[in-house]
C-alpha cells in the first residue's frame, strides 16, 4: 500500500478541503502517507502531487527538507538519542553506544526483525531532562542504560513500556508515522471560511469572535 486508499483517501480529501490553495496541503498529506505506510514512498509522493496539482519532484523537495519524513523504510519504533552538548555531558554518547551494543546495530540502521531503527539526533528541546530519548517522537527523559534496555525490550514484546514518558501516560507508543492518537475532524459548519488569498472575505471565526454591536441610542425627546 503506497497510494492513498480506503479511509486514508477519504481523510486526504478532508484535509484538502481545509485549504483554498490545494498545494498548501502538501505537508499534512505527507504526514498522512507516512502514517499509512510508516515511511514516505515514491508512489505516495506521486499521488500527493496529483491531489495538490504539482509535480512529484516538488513533493520530494518539500519532504526531503524535514527530518521527520523518512524516504526509506524504518522500524516500527524509531529510537532517537539526542547527542547534543547538554545530553552529551550527561552521558548521551555512552547511551548511544550502549543502544548499539544492545540492538546489535549501528546508528542509522534497523534491526533485522524490522522492529527498531536507531538514530543519533539533534537537540530535542529537553535540555533540562538530559539525556533525552524519543521513540516515534514520544519523549523519555533522563534515560539510563538500564532503562533503555527495558524500554526497547518492552516495546518489541508488547508495544508499550513501563519506562516513564514526558506525560507519564499509559506509555503506549504507536507505530512510526502516527502523529496523534485522535485525528481532528472539522465539520463543514465549523470551518473558518476558507477563501483564496486574493479574495477579501472575513473569516467566519473572526466574525464569531467579534462582540455584538452596542444598541443604538434612544431617539432624542426634543422637538
């Protein structure tokens, strides 16, 4: 499966309807394709190009700019270990080498069973919680080598872990490409009055937010 089909195609059309300029939907549709397949395939980019009215090369040019879009297959769980200065000072390099030994792969590779891809990452904006690890872009803070082993083992066996996440939730980690647990759906009557940029139309949300006009003054009682 690479081109959108079934529910994914319906969602793609729903996303397109939010944008008066169809090409503006390129990035959301790339995310949708990666959620469908786990990575962004050439067929998916060709389909996105057809939907938004551009060339596949333009879709590739957009997708290749962003690190989160993967242009080749990755594991169900993408493990990113921050290797920037704050994390490095608190053991991130040692943690990455420990992960390589634990998984039997080097950074940038995927385990033979297709479960885990390991990467060294740029800053993950959690410098006070170093060393920081992300699994499918879900945060795990102050991770020790023992916790990393536990994290990887539990995810491979059960798809969830008891290692605390940033939000300390149930610790289920969805497959790679899944941005959110609940997808937003906007009914037609709740959209913000989409209009082409050159059309001078006041957005519906702006009109709804304006306070009601004050009542007109009473007519004067003079002659």
